[in-house]
C-alpha cells in the first residue's frame, strides 16, 4: 500500500454533496482488468463535453487546479457503488487526499487501501477552506497526517480526527494481507473449532 | 450473557481476533465474486504468489457485463468479453466454483446466491458489490466490499472490520395493497436520507416487515445501501425457513431441523439495545417515484416536483442542478410525465414475484407506442419459472422485450443503455446522473408502477389503469 505522511499540494474545490462513485468513475470505465490508467476518466461526465472536448468550466480542467493533489468536497462523498475503481481513478489523476464534510463508508475504507487520506472537517471549516482555495493564488494546502492538521492561507491550522489504527497503517504503508496471513495458524485453529464442515457447492439444477 | 442484537450475535460468532490497529478479523462464510470487481484481486494473488484460502466457500458468476439479448456467439464488446474471459481464467486457475454464462443457473449474483441456498441465516456474506446487503433478508450479515478487500478475503477468508453501530428501523402496521416492498424501501430512504445510515447496520422489524415475503425482504435489504448503511437485515422466521427448505446447498431432514433451531436463536434479544431507533408507519407509504438524481429525492406518485426554494440555502443549488438534469420544473406533477423507456429487472426487483406483479398489471394490454420496454429476469431460474407460468407471453404479447438474465440497464455496462435525454421508469436501485447511460433520466419505481407506465407511455399509477 502507498504510504502517506504529509502532503503539500493544490486543492480543488468541488462544492457538491453526494458525489457518488458513478460520478467519480462512470460505469463504462469499469471494464478494465487493471488498476492503472483510470485518471483520464476521473469525473468523466463533468470533465468532458458530449463531443469529448474538455469542459472548461470544470475545476480540474482549469489552471492551477488541473494539477491538484487534494479535493475539498461536500457531504457524503463517494456514496453508491463499492467500486474501488473510484479511488484508483483519483490516485491515477494525482489526488492523494480528500477533505469532505462526510464520506460514504465503503469509499472511505477503499481510500485507505490505496494510500489516499480522507479527512472529515466540520461544515464551517470546510466552507471557509473551499472559499479560500477557489482563489488560484491561495489554493495551496498542507496536510500533515502525523500531526493531524490541515494548514492553508494565512497559517490557518485545522486539526482533524482519525482512528489511530488507520493513521498508523497509512504512515507505515502496511501489507494487510501479509499481516493477516502471519496469523495463519490462529485462523486455521479458529476455523476448525467454529466452522461446520460444508459440502462442496452444488451448482446443478435440482 | 448480556442481551444482544442479531448483528452482535453474528459478529460475535465470527470475530476471530483483534488486530493492533483496532480492527477485528472476521471470518467470512460466503464470498460471492463477479467479473467487474475481481480481476485486480486475482492479479494481486498472482503477483504475490498467494492462493485462494477457501475456494469451497467462494462462488463466481458474471452478471454486470453480460449481454441479455443474444448469448449464441461471443460477447461483442471486446472490453466486456475480456472481463468475462478473465473471470473464467481466474476461477480455473484458483479452482473457484463458477456458474458459466450459458448455464440456466447464471444470473445476478444477489438473485443466484439465495436461489442456490448459499445464503443462510447467521452467515457472514461479502461481495465486491454494494448491493450485497440483499442477503441480509435471511438474517445474514452481508455487505459490499472493495477490490482490495476482495483480495484479502480470497487470500485469508477473513475481513478486517470495525464494529458498526446498530439501528432498528421498525415499520408498524400494514402496507396498503398498492404499495410494495420497493415503495417501502424508497420511503425509508426518503426518511433517513442517503447518508442517514452511514456507520450503522440496520435491522428491519415490525408488522410490515414480518408481512413481507422473502422477495420483498430482499428488495428492502437491497436498498439499504442507498440510505448509506452497508448492511440491512431481517430476523429469520418461518417464511425464511420455508423458503430455504429443499434448496440445493441447504441441509436436509434432521440436519435442517437442527439448523432451524440455531437460526431461531439469531433474533435480537427483546431487551437488546440499538444505538438508534427509527419508527415508520407503513400506512404512510404510497407508490413512490424518484424525481431527482439521488434515491432519497422521492415523492408519492400523486406528488409534485419540489421547489428548491423550500430547501436550505446550502441544498438549493444541488436541488436546482437535479431538476435541470432531470428536465423538471418545481410544482410539476410526477404522474403523467412522458417516458421513453421502461426497465423491469435488477438485483432490486428482478425476482419472480416482481415479474408476477408487473405481469398482473400488463395482462391483456399493450405497451404504449414509442416506448421501449425491457424485462430482464434476475436469473436464468427466474426466467424459466416465469416462462412456466406463461409470464413471458403476457409480456411479449404486450410488446415487452423478454431478455436473458443480468444486471443490464441498471448500470448500462452491457449494450442496454439509455440514450441522452431519454426518460426511464426503472425498477433498479440508482437514479444517479448517467447511471443508465450518459444523459439518461431515471425514475426509480416499483414493478407495478413501471408496468403501468409502460402501458400509458407516462409515469402512471396502476390503481388508475382501466381494468
């Protein structure tokens, strides 16, 4: 997993609630067998016009936010489908941190698996942050996971909460599967004690 | 032992150990695998030289991408074909049981799992698909996961989880005859909001839930994710046991009786505490129709499109954007909106009971001219059973297309898509912008309302159709 300690990057404001994962990455782009290359399709329906040209009004098509590494969004970001293709597309585009009022659960979880830091801030804090980064000259934001702060503008420093375990996992960039497999004998013993023997799955028509 | 909710009982029975990051390793009883969210997980196993820990607890089927019109030749879309072929290669290499595309058992994984008796009370069930919540209808703990977690489950048959909060949604009284489980679910989402369930596992209880048949309970639990909760569940009862009895992969005879005894004990204790309780009156539920691009943007069919002015200042721009996308004006009546397409199917409403409810409305009538109407059964078995009842003829005679099983126009990954600007009455689960095709406009409805709308050429109340 990608590590995350701190990040200083341009932040793009997306002042919309309920950004669903269909919006982040539309269904037609799910037909891939790889993780990489989805950045091009990130927010496809907002980023491109019907003829395929860039929509000049969309924030990620404008200078300087086209090279943003942080998004500042609204409430319930990432709702809907469980597709991990959504965080893959964000990562491939270069987004490593999303600051929002709230996140949908599966998406929130998927972010950590990909080294993306989702940060929850209160509504007034987010509104002020969003307004500031709408100004191209003040769009640089610093995120420090170790100290749990977001810093922007004239040294405005916002503390944020994160579960200690999640924080450590991001900083260390753990391989969770390897970690779980290190308990292999415990798992086997548990399964032998607790699992009923199941016959092989029957797939034929009765 | 202190009193526990059903969720807590299932959690306790599957929690193996606590890790140092505050998560628990949870044993997974069933892992359902599809072609869209698994290729990268299998590839991960290969690059790390890992195996599937318990292929016998895993089942794979292609559903999202599959064509529903013609299965004679290879899949035409090369990208879709590659995903299905990749799944076929992976299940072969890792020895995972697989339902082939041309099998009569093929279908949407959330329809097929219960049909095969693979979904049972008290189980933990996961799948790389958010609508895995469907299986909670049997008193299982079932939820959607991302591809990294799919890989984790494949490699270890466990998942790292933090305990959820619990919410009781008690639905008192009886639904009126015209309201279905879909209408109830849309009403619940409208009440809770799309993020109202975030962080919770919902248990549905109360007279209206007990009265639902298993298909209805699956519809209700299926839509739980649209209120932000990952899992919804209903305590198993006699209906559940009757439904399971005799299915493949379900114990028989004395073993079945013993299982029923265990399943009965899953029910939340009478004094169990929920973190939150929401009480809903089923008599408030009418046939429902969504007007916006979020499933909580819903009104009764005799309602009108809301006025952005009646929302908070923060919400207003988004309500306006939804109305613009949907091409609707404040105060406009929902009933009577002209539609172009009707889609009946999906993991939400693609079961035999759903098709029967639609057929009852359709029988002897014709689809309005200019309307394209699709029936896509949730599984090959549903299709066969419907044909045995002659429902396919009811639909075909009326002018509906009768398709093979799959996810189809619910998310338009196969060729079944809306064209830009087309308006659709759909029994699926999401009305997000572009979900059914770029520029398409989705109104989520029950099978009966979808059927009535197909006949009328506009959003129609089945109670008002000429008999």
